């Protein structure tokens, strides 16, 4: 057994014992369990630093990881997920989202977690872990996907252009406060700032639906002004399988007022940013062109307004 796989196995066994014993807030006891297991199951292992760092990091990020699990597997309350599966997901999600990708590429993080689930979990553990991590990986934009080997695709894997389409509406929301322009952004549990959006109802006008969704998500009344275009991406919700999300985005005006983030939907923050702050934020790659286009339009609007006032 490779050292890294053995290391993850010891971490999983330690997390299982800690979690099964009902001590989620006693992380010092978790490390005592871990050190005992290292001596028992991995004496003389060379990569102790990797193993200890992984254990400490999963414990430190446990609340964030549990939030992500709840978001990616909404039909499975955290306490209803088998203890082994729950902790395999914690390890896999930590390595997928927070580890150094040069050391642990995304496909390695997912494959290692699936192997742990198959080895220590039940008959369906591997499929369940694969579904949840696959959903998160898709939402991340599949980093490193071009590095995957060109193996023959599974016959049940629907081609992207044949996946069912889910229509959404979203907006770059802006407001003026004093002499500055601000944009309202939301932050997701995967660590990215992004745009407010939501699913359109069947037959709903896209502008009306966008106004409704923005109001529900961040509590703002907005007026769409400019069409920013359509963005499409593939997602893989565990309960639906592969779907294509098609989001129609607008530049929309609002009053500058406090944002009220809804409690569901995988978001953990919402705030206003001045235009000169936006460039420093962590966005998904496919959102950057939309933000850039919106800022260019706002720049032209600002220039015209200044000329009128001169």
C-alpha cells in the first residue's frame, strides 16, 4: 500500500473513532486518537508530516467541510450520512478544495476518497462519495480537467450537448453611493465571489425572473439595464445527474442598501465592493468576462454622466 494511501487510511480511522464517539468539539482528543493509531497501524511510516497535516487541517476546516457536504448532498442530512462516508467526504473535500494542487491534483483527491469509501464503507459508499465530490468538482469548473487521461467514456455519461438544460437568470448588481459605484456580490462555500442568480420558473420572462431571484437571494429590488449575455456550464447534482445550467445575465441597477442574504443555496456571504476592489477578488474563470463587460459599461455610463454635469 502506498504511503499516502496508508496515511489517508489512518486519518480516516482516527476521524471515524472521534466522530463515532460523539466528540465533534474536542479536537485535542481527536489528535490523541490519531497519534495512537499512527503507532498501531503505521509504525515507521516515512510521510508522517503529510498525515499529521491532513488530520489537523480536516479538523480545522470541519465546519466549512460539513457546510459543503450539506450543500452538495441536500437530500442527505449530515447526521444521516454513515460515519465512514461522512469522514471520507471530509478528507476528499479538504484535498479537493484546500490542498496544494501541485501535490494533490483534483482527480487524485477524488479517486483516493472513492477508494477509501470502497475499502471502509458499505456497498454504495463509493458511488455516494463519487456523486458528492463530482458535484463539487463540476461546480469548481473542473480544474485540471485537461490533464485527465483519454480513457473511453462510460456509455452512461451523457454528452454535454445532450444534457438537460436548466435556465437561470442572474445579474451584476450595481449602485451609486456618493461619487462611487459599487457592485453587489455573493460568496459561495467553495471560496469564490460570484454573481447573484437563480432558477427561472417554467415559461417565466427572463428579466422578470432575474428580478425575482435577486430579490429572494440578496434582498434588493433591481432594474435590469443592459444585457450581458448568456453563460453555460455543466453541473452534476447528486440527485439529478449531469445538467447544463444556462444563465442569462444582466447589468442591473439598485439602491445602495444593506444586503440580506438568504439562508439557503450554498452561499455564506454577500457584500458591496467598490469597482477598484473587484480586480483583487477570487472569481470563477467563466464569471470574469461578465464582470469585465459590466465594469466597462459602468465606466462609459460614468463618463457620460460626468460630461453632462460639466
